[in-house]
C-alpha cells in the first residue's frame, strides 16, 4: 500500500475550518466531494474541518447555499494550497478542468461538480 504524503495537509493547519468557521479545532481534512463518491484526493477537494463537522457531513455533499456562504473560505484555502504546492495544485486543477485564472471560475466549477454529483448519485445534502 502506498503511503500518502501528509505534508500536503500541513498548510491546512493554519486555516479555519472551511465549512463551519471553527478556527480552533480545524484538525481534520475533509473532502468537499466525498472520496466515496468521487475517489479524489486532489488538493482542491480537501478542506480543513473539525471532528464534529467531519463526522456530521460524512459522505453527504454541502448545499449550494452553504458553498456560496463559504466561498471566500474555500478560495482562501485554495490560495494557501496553491502557494504552498504550486506545481501539484496547478496539475491537479488542470486535470479536473479547473481554470488557471482561477478563483471565481474554480469555485463555480467546484459548485457545479457538487451539484452534478448530488443529482447523479442522489446523495443527501448537508449543512452544519
């Protein structure tokens, strides 16, 4: 079994939890689109979370309203990761067809991917 590089998650420790604004307990890494649904560990799909939110969200997808409310935090997380790991972030974003001029368009594509996955997989939606 291949060992995962945990260094990719280190910049997340400096961020508030993206989906619920809890700066003190953002000690978990949560998939924006659950790994069980998309099999994706790309940096753009990983967000800092606290234990309670990570467990509460489980494999559900954030609501469109939650994504819009947390847009700035999502983009802030991406900016930090893009700055810390520019080659990896750019490669993974390009593979996912996320645009390189990027924040607003990436957010729109991410929100669309969440919606498409929710519809295709008939997944419950989640809000803290």
